[in-house]
C-alpha cells in the first residue's frame, strides 16, 4: 500500500512541487532566523516605510523593521502553532477514536456523545475563551487549537477501526493470544495511518488560519512577536501608501496555505482505496 501510494503521489506533479515547497518553508521557518541580518524587532527610524531594496529585500514597516525578517519569524510562529496543535489533535483524536471503535458498546457510546458535544460547540469561540482564561502565548494558542481540532480525526479513526477490527488478520492476532494493546497498535493502527496522514496534512493549514484569525482580533501571539495575522492587519492601514507592507505577508501566507492544501490533495488521492 505504501509503495503504491508513494508512486501515485509522485505522479501528481503539483503535489510533489507543493511538498518540496513545504519542506523549504519548514527549513526557512526554523533555520532562517539564524541566518538573517536583522531581528524581527530591530527598530531603525531612519529607514521607515522603505520599499524593497538590496538592503531590505521586502522593504520596512512604520518602525523601520525589516519585513523579510518579520515574515520569517511569522512563518516560524505559524509552523510552531500548527505542528503543536496537530500533535495534540493526533494524540487525542487517535486515542478517542481507536478506543471507541475497538471497545464498542457503552465505551463507544460515551466517547462519541462527548465527541458530538465538542463538535457542536463553536471551535473558534472555544479558542477565544481558553486564551482569555489561560492568557496569550504561543503555548496557550496551540493548546487551545489542539483541544478543539481532534473531533474530526476521532470520528475518522473510529470508522476505520470499526472496518478493520473484523478483518481476518485481526482475528488471527486474537487467536494467537495477542493483547488488546498489541492488537490496536500492531494490527489496526498501522492500517489507519494513511487517512490519519491525509487528515493531518489538511489540519496544518487549518491551524495556521485559526492562529492568524486570533491575531486579527488581538488574541494571537503577544507583541512584539510577529504573526501573519498581525502583519496583514498592520499592512491594511497602509495599503494605498505603502502596499508592500500588505502584499508580502498576504502572498507568503497564501502560498503557504496553498502548498499544504495541494500536498494534502495529493496525499488524499494517493491513499484513496478506490484507486488502488
């Protein structure tokens, strides 16, 4: 299955290019800050509102801060929040979905009713409430996003586990005396990895969007740390006079979201069982 999926993914040129771009974005986010000549909060009042130049490739903002440096740090913020939130989503979603699907009965009913309640509650409002209670900060933000994003993954994992647990190889594992833990971790979950990977690839841009939306309403990462939402909000005020302040953050953020989405589309097609 993995070999077929990899070959199908390689045939999707857009997905491959998006995957390469995603890798470059990740390297830029976590290695780029150490290579930049300017810090994200370095103020230079002699260079305010400058357009793109050899000294400042993407120009400067109203305080003379280098926009390229702030974009790289914003990318790191977005990646950190997204991967942190998706880690919580992965643990919670897989645990709840696998336990509900494997145990069935009252356990399944109880966990799925709790999942339905979480699904019905507005996730963005829940994020705002958690941040208001716990305080602003990167750790708080990805915890809040992760705690509201696991529901879809839990439902997916439960559905897959219900299909797989009645297969012959699972019955053989029971006959050989394998424990419940071994059945789930060695027989069932490895066969659910494909849908999990696809779901996570779409969850990353979703978490980035949520983080940016929180920044737009002033609930995101606390200043002076930059984020895409804060940069876009600040750039809107100067869009007519200094359009580069809005153009670069909007373009980089849009291309980042599109790259993850197109890569996720390729992964979804690659793991589609109807085309195996």
